[in-house]
C-alpha cells in the first residue's frame, strides 16, 4: 500500500472514532430564552465629559483639563483636584439619574502615568471611561 492510501485509511479511522464519540455522548438540549418586551433594558441618559492630559512644553509639567460642554472647562495640576471634580460630577449626575462617562484624551507628549492615574480614579469610583487619542495632524 502506498503512502496516500495509508493516509486515507487513517483519516477514515479518525472520522469513525469522532462520529462514535458524537453519537455516544450525552448532548443536552437547552432552550435559550429571548428577551421579551417587558424585559428590555431601560435607556440611560449619559453625560459625557472629557479629561485631557496636557503637556506644558515650557515647564515640562502635565496638567489635567476637565471639559464639560454644558459647564465649560476647568484646568488643574494635581490629580487629587481632578479626582474631587470627577467625584463631585459623578454624585451630581447620579442624583439626577444620569450616567457620567469620562473620555480621557492624553496628548502624545504627556506622561503615560498621568493617563493611568485618571483611569485608576475612574475605576476606583466606578465611573465608566474610555481613552481617545488626538487625531493625527496631516
């Protein structure tokens, strides 16, 4: 018998064993419950704010800019100040049944640790967040 014939026989044996396991195995049939109209998720109003991590090239120090389209922007240098602003806004929005979402936008020159600090603040207080990068200059 040549090599091709032997290979085909081995494939046949493997297929027979596979089908044997499929037949003798106990497959459980389960029903998937589809959501009904009564179980649909409620739509939550979102309040999206932006936190920019900005590098001041003259002083080589990063600062944070909290930007809220409805209330303007606030610039702070210390992460503790930013955290108090975020927590205050989170509490205000939660009392109004609005979900605060923070978009973190670091500049390319800024230190990565400062971006990680903002991520940690949001995680610590349960604030949904996302990172967006500035668009490349063409």
